[in-house]
């Protein structure tokens, strides 16, 4: 499987037209997931589900989660604003993403993977960024969101 993953990475970096189609037309993402799984051909291959990238493309959490959850081992949690051309990544709670609804959605789809706050360069390069206090704030915000989800 590692050789297949390396070959897949090289093909993506070199810009194989079939892969570029999926990258530029996100509604075909489900086919990309299946294509990657067929190339690697290992049940050990899993994906990281990052809802913010789908949000930026105008794809609902319900539609994206239905595609990604069956194949995801981990989920990034971060807020996003803008569109693919001009966007900003933020920490959970800095935007308007509905985390209680998202947690209910994941639970309803049987997701049992990791939930990880992603701290992008847009965040950690902010003047005065304090990682420990921000980690505490994210933990408090997400704990409240989980409680509000009533799971």
C-alpha cells in the first residue's frame, strides 16, 4: 500500500487530468474518494474529513459528511469564511459554524473517529497568538458544543 500511496501522491502533484477534474469540481468528490481507494486497494486507507473545505465550496455538512464519514478516521475542526479564492481559516467558535448540529450529524452517521482542532498558519501566525490559552478556549467551546448536541 505504501508504494501505491507514493505513486498516487506523485500523480496528484504532477497533475493527472482525472485527478484535477475532481479537485476543480467538488461535487465529484465522492468519485475521487472511490478512485483513490481503488488505487491503493487497502482497507487500511482512511481519510481526514475537514468540513471547512467543503463549506468554502458551498457544500453542505450533510452532503459532505455522507461522502466522507464512511472513509474518515479523523475530523479536523476549524471555522472558515469566504470562498475558495479568498478565505480565512479560524479556530472553532470564531466563525458561525454550527458545531452542535455537526456533532449530531457525525453521531447519526456512526462516526467514531478522532476530533482534532486544526490550527492553521492563518491562526498561529497572528500577532499575539497564545497557543495554550487558545487550546483552552477551543476545549471549552467544543465541550459546550458537545453538551448542546445532547449526545
